């Protein structure tokens, strides 16, 4: 299981890019699943402005979830799988 931290929109975009590539998908493949244009996926992966729902759905389609916590919170995540 891969874990990534994303503190900025650029880091979030990089996480989406890595997850997409692990699936073996092109940007157009992910865009089709999301119902958006390839340029929207490109903007997301560069950390540019896209809707949060698009970012969340992109990670979900790639098989990942997102945990949002307050900046200075300490959270432990365990895999019970």
C-alpha cells in the first residue's frame, strides 16, 4: 500500500499523477472516467485550480482515498485489510 502526504495543491497533483501512472493510464483515460477533459486532468496534476470533487474522484478512480486533517493534528492510520 502506498501512502503519500500532500500539503499543497502541487503535491496533491503529483499524488494523482503517481496513482494514475501506477494504474497504467494516460491522462485521457482518467479524464474519461471522471467525465472531464484531458486538460482538466493536466491542470490537476500540475497543481492548478480544479474542483475539489474532481481531485477526490481522481484519487478514488485510481484506488486511493484522501484523509483531511487539521494541519498540526497527529493521526495514525493502520491497514486492517
